[in-house]
């Protein structure tokens, strides 16, 4: 398995709004994402300023604000990476409209549900920054794994739909 190893790490004490934090998740779907994207980073969120300080805006069971220590605490073996996109946000992140949206097991855009990397992508897209291009599900290596294809069919995931995976964001943020 080839792992993402290049690094533009932001020190955890230097985090600011707009930084993207990646973790190796312990979720049930994480091994499939890891094998299918050839990257250990299987979940991500974006740092936002709140009245309670910095939090991670993430799509997990729902879209929520999570304290950084709790977010990293859910990482397998404590593995995380924080990266700062070169293109900085020009205004504060308006996140309240996404809070409470359910997690999207079908990984589809514009369906009232949200998955982690879609949320991060949309935060930037809303400010005119496209961190990466969404790509067809069929282009991901996991699309060729029979067990994964069976799960995709069960969830209604089309090989022709476009998606953004944590690895796409990770590689795009240099």
C-alpha cells in the first residue's frame, strides 16, 4: 500500500481558521477508504473560529463542531496531519447552515447530506477557491475491489458520480 508521505504540516499550536486536519479514522469504512485511495488519511475537517475558540467542522454522524483534542482522539494510533492551503480564505467561514446535516453514506453532492471531504471542499468553494477537482468514483482504486463495489451498490453509489476524497484534498493542499 502506497501511503501519502509528503508533508506540509502545520504545528497544532499554530492552527487557524481554514486549516484542514486529516486523521486516520477508526470507523468501519476507514479500511475501505484507506485501501481504495491508497492513503492513510480517511477523514478530515476544517478549523473554524467559534465563540468557544477553534473547533473542527466535520461531517461525521452529522455535521458538527468538534474540539480539536476530541477530533484527534478519534484517530487510529493518534495519526493526524494539519495542512494550510496556499489560497487563504478571504472571510470568516459561515458554517451554521451545515450544522446538523446527516452524514452522506452515498457520497453524493447536493443531496442535503454531507461527507467529510465534501464539506471541506464546499467551505472553500463557497469562497471561490476550488481546492481540487471532483472526480468520478470509477477513478478511485477501491472501485475495482469486488467487496467495495457490492457495498457501493448497496449504498446507491454510481461509478459515474463525482466525489472528493480526503486524499484528493491532502494532495491538493501544498
